[in-house]
């Protein structure tokens, strides 16, 4: 649940914020015409995203790194154009001129369409990657993850609605384009850094060497690495600007500047100011929630799980077997063992007693899907460390999916017996 909560917010926060602020600005500059043109751009972006998600899901389409290269170039170019047109035609509220207004609306509409197309397809595909453990779409595995996915979308929609009210009613109008332009400048800088990633090993037209080095790439290479390692910084910049807009709007609701003729008019103005303060407070609460989700929740969800220490066993070199007392692994919990081969490779395997059964779930501490990341126990369940999928204990020992790679064993004289040759054969999984 938490994984898809923070992933969706991280993927869509910038696109939702920028498109919301652009929609409000174009509405204030060009009125109904601005809303319609920008709304059309958003619809085109959503429809294109849905189409791409359907194609990728049904055809398993893999898009090369060149796709991102071109997409970042388009985003960077459109962002710069929109900034220029905003400085020319969007400085004042209400009717900047017919031609200027149309140019600004077209630029904003096109930028929003590409922003949505850049951010949304991956998010739409998340529900198709939820692991149901063979229990269907009504299983708890699927529904919990869907709750996180839907919860993130609902939070973003609520924030967008509240932020739109702030942007439409904040005074003076100049606050809106200034804050929007600053956030878009940071996004353009980010796109500039990401633009070079797909070409970094083949940019001979810039005179760069094939392999990366600070000396060869200079400041461009350093900036590319900075944007790759500090992508969250640009989200924090935008979140800070949104919070600043909300604080200014809250302050606007604290002061009554209009003149009034009678008590009824005064009550109406006070009610309006209270509504402004509630809207501003709602935006600040949403920003705070996003910050908490993208810091505390994300950190907790992505925290590395330490595998339990290997347990003891007896080795019978003459018989070429390992003996583990059955009573030591019959408590229903996960037990991990490790054997070092002559090639100094540590081969791990797990044993867990199956519920309501006399048999055991036994397998290497690795799978064909996630490699040798291993498994751990959480609340009585066996979980894959890499993909966080909960194993069905009754299927451990069977081949397929994220199940541990099967390992043969026998129960003899109260012991689980493992052949050394089977463990040595598993070396390839732990190299």
C-alpha cells in the first residue's frame, strides 16, 4: 500500500502542480477562452497517456532510452517557450491582446499535454503490476495496493482543487506568474540535466570520450549526475513555492480591505475571508502530507531489511549430507541456513513448517525473478526482500513465480536431510 502511495505522488506531483497553476493563470489572463484551450490540452494529454498505457500493457512495448532523451528535450523547449510568452503576454490580468492571449494559451496547452503524457502512463500501468498471488483482483494483496494507488490520486486531486482556488483568487495577480515561472525554471533545469543521460556514452558530436569521467564531461556531466541523484530537490522547490502561495493567500484572508455599507455586507466579506483561509490551510495540509509521505513513509517503506542470521546444523562429510533436527524448524517460523562451498560461495536456503501439514516449505534463499535478495519473515508471513511479495507458504518448494528455487530434502530419523551436491549445484544463484 505505502509503496504505491509515495510512488504515485512522486511521479505526478510536479505535473499536477504545474498544470493546475497554468490553468488558473490562463483563466485569469484569457478568461473562458483560456480555460477551454488549456482544458483541451489536458484532455489530449490524458487520452494519449491512456492509449500508450494500453499499448504497453497489451504488447509489452519497451521504449528505448532515446525516447526519454527526446521527451526531455521537448519538455525543456516548451517550458522555455512558455516562460518567454508569459513574460510577454501574461504579466497582466484580463485580456493581454487577442494574438498574445492565443499564443500564451497554445503554449500552455501544449506544455500541459506533454507534461501529462510524460508523467501519467507509468502511473496508469501500476495496477497491472500488482501481484495477486494467484488469488485474483479481489484478493487482499491486490486491494491493499490499489488502496495506496487510489489514495494518492485522491490526495493529488484534492490538492489540485484547493490550489486552483488559491491561484484564481490571490491578489495581486503578479504573485501567480512569478511563482509559476520560478517552479518551471527549476523544472527546465532538471530536464536539461536529464536530457544528456541516454546519450552520455555516445555523444561524440560533443567531443566527449566513450566512458564517463569528470574531466571529459566537465560541468555538463556533473550537472547530469546531480539531477540524477537529487531529483527530489526539484519536488521540494515546487512544494515550497506552493506553500508560499498558500501562506500569502491565508494572509490575504486575514485582512479585510474592502469598504462596506452595512452589517450584512460585512458578514459576507468575513465569510469570504474565512473561506479563503480554509482553502489556504487545506493546501498547506496537503503539502505537509506530501512531505511526510515522500520522506518518512518512503524511508520506512524502502528501508533495507536485514536477513536473519544463519542457524546451526550438522554436517556428515562421509555421507555427504547436512542434518537439521526437525523439531528445531517445526515452529512455523522461517529458518535460514548457509553453507560455504569450496569456491567460498555462501549458499543460503530456508525452511518453514507448512501450516496444518507434516511437510516443510524448503528452497534456496533466492528465486528466478528477484535473484538472491532473499526472504524474511513479517507478521508470520514469508516475504521477498526485493519485491515485497508475500509468499504462500504452502507453495514454497514448488517452482515458479517469486517462489524460492526448490531444494530437495528428506525426513529421516527425526532430521531434515540435505545433500551437499544439491547445495553445491545452487552456487550459481549466489555468485
